[in-house]
């Protein structure tokens, strides 16, 4: 028998594909495919998709279940990072008329630095996309009982089709729908979940009982630990300024003022989302404590990873379907811009800039679609192969750390006149090795190489030190990049 949840999800996916196909009429050139002349609302929706994915929903609800409201620091940190980008770099980035972050890096550090940063940032995008695909497959498996592999393949086909059809226009158009459904679904979930714990008063009383047993403070913004919060904030501040999927819509703004204003509003849209998903995790915690959070087999759920999915299963069918659609919307809104940004960097930074600089617009557009499709296929296959890997999110966090470290190198290129191309390249490669190696070491031995120093701190320090040291060892012939920036200012 077909469930109401299934009908809602199929209808939502169909609507998404239709919107994406309609937007294909605006993507007849490579410039329009990568993004051009975007208005403020389109930028906000396309950019917010980078920050409000599966981790901002199921991930933050897990933090809410385990630690309370402090789990919302995940999206708050992202919002802080985007605001930092808006206030200090959005105007500069847009004024350089580049399509990619590596293109911006070339302005200050040279073409070799562009190539290396493009490869590293593409790996970051694919790692994040892979994790989102696993989240989508797990959601379909745990909630609807669907086969994981089949769910991932169908999901991949959907977002690849509409992204290839319309490029950035499809991302912007479909993310308008996704953003509305995401916020609407979260508010709807809270509205229907609170009666499960006897309303707001019962919820507060339930949290008091949970705290009396666990000894935690679920309404404290520090209960998750300031080491994790500070790591998130640093990763948000630095990573937001090199996140291709989040920055590409800003680079496609119709003018500089629009880019800056849209960036500020994106930060305001992003930051509060985690507060609501953390609250849902806390409601699930109270239900678990009361013995009423039961899975489909009647078993009590005590794991934060299952908190939000199980909570939805305890809501009326139609409401649960809408909320499930809102979570899938969050994943869709992230995966689509991720594969587009990966394809854009490989096409613009490597194919068009290095391998075939004389390529026609038709050739560039064709290559963009090929690399975007391949990126989606890699995410799909990677999700299927790594579904049973218990530490996938750790690799994703290493990727985020790497992205932030690359921004440190870029800042040195912008503001320090002695930075050299060779020093920057060595700094980028070194920080990539350290960021991934740091996490692999922790996964293998249960602690970091230096106790208390996470991959975020290690990657940032290595990026700074290696770039500075090797720029002095291998000095640049001149300071033209620095001088050019000063003239532009």
C-alpha cells in the first residue's frame, strides 16, 4: 500500500525537476550555466543551500538530543562566517569578475596556485556532497524502508537531471522552493511535536527531568563544549570565504551592491535555522526520557542519530510527509550547488584555463555539463561504497578545515607583499596533507597527534607557517599582486 509520505515525496521531487527543466531556457551559454546577472533573492536561496543541508537538520537535531540548544552553534557559526564574508570580502570578490574562488586566488598567487586550489576545493565539494547523499539514503532507508542503494541512485538521478538542465538558474529556482519548504517544515514539525510532550510547559518540565538525570544544561549555549564551538566558528569564518558553492551565486550577482546585500541576508537566513532543529532534538529527548519515542517496531529510541527521523514517524502521516520533504529539500538544496560548483571549478580553472584556453563557448558549456554530471556520479558511487564507514563525517570536517586553511593562504596573497606563488602552492599542498592526515590519525588512535589540537587548528597553523616560510625561502620576483590590490582599493 502506498503511503501518504511516499506520495508527498514523489510529488515534491517531480515539482523540483519541473522547475529545474523550466529554468533551462535561461542557460544557453556557459556564462548563464555558471551564473550571471542574478538578483538578490536568487543569490540568497542559491547560496543558503551550501549552509543548510543534511547536517543542519538531522545533524543538529542529534546535537540537540545529546547536548541541547548549544547544537545550534553549527548553523550560527556558518551565519557568522557568511556575515564576515559579506562585510569584508564580498565587494572585493565580486569586483574581480571571476567565476570561481580559485580564479580569485590566481589574481594574487598565480596560475599554479589556482590549479592546486581548484583540485583541493573540488575534493572538498565532493566530500560534502557524498555525505549529503549518505544522509538522504539513510533517511529513505530508516523512515520508509527503502533500499539504501536504490534510494541514493534515484536521488542522484533527480538532482543531476535538473542541475544539468539549468545550471545556476536551476539551483537558484529550485532552492527558492527548498528554502520555503525547509523553514515551513521545521515550524510545522515544532507545532505538531510539542503536543507530544504536553505543550511548552510539559517540554520545559521534561527537560528539567532529563537534566536531573544527566546533569547537563540543555538550554546552555556552552554544553556542547567551547572547544567544538570555537572550532565551528573558526571553520565558519575562514571556510565561508572559500566555499565555492556558497560564493558562486555571489560572484554571479548583477552588480557589487547586490552581492554584498545578498550575502548579509544569507547570513541572517542561515544562522537561526539550527535553533529550531536543535529544539526538535530536545523534544525527542524528552519523549525518549518519558518512554514515548518508539520506532516502527515499538522499540524505545535512545540514539540522537535517530531522534529526528523517529520523531517524524510519531507525527500524523501527512505532516510527517511534509517534514520529511523539508529535510530532503535541505539535502537537495546542498547537493545541487555542490556538484555544480565542482563542475565549474574543473571546467573553468583546469579545462578552460590550462588545458584548452582557446575553447569555444559551446565547448566550455558541454564540458561544464560533463564535469557536473561526473561530480554527481562520484558522490552517488562514493555514498554507496562508504555507507558503512562510521567516520565519514570526520573526513567531511577535515575537508571543511582544509577550505578554511586555503583562505589563510589567500589572505596572505592579498595583504602580504612578500608572498610567492611557490610558497603558496607548498602551503596549500601541506595543509591538505595535514588536514586529512590529522583526522586519519585520530580515527586510528583515538586522539589527535597533539592532544587538544583539532584538524581545524592544525590546518590553519600549517597553512600560515608553511606559506610564510616557503615564501621567504622561494621569494617572488616582484610584489605586483599586492600592488595591484592596493590600486584596486
